[in-house]
C-alpha cells in the first residue's frame, strides 16, 4: 500500500518537473546549469584524489 502511494507521489513530482522544464525561462536556467556543470567536470576540481 505504501509503495503505491510512493509511486503516485513520484509520478506527480515528475510531471511537475517536466511541466516546469517546458517553460522558456526555465529552459535558459537549465541550459546554463548544464553548461556550468560540464565546464566544472572538464576543468577538474583542482583537488588531489589522494591515491
């Protein structure tokens, strides 16, 4: 029973995220966030991994 409610809530949250992602002002924010993340991954963090 609890699993059914969890799936119902998860599908509602996913629908809201997709709905918000379709808005043009949010698309610009998402694209900037992705490019910032990719730049961060390419450049490295500058920290040693300690191997």
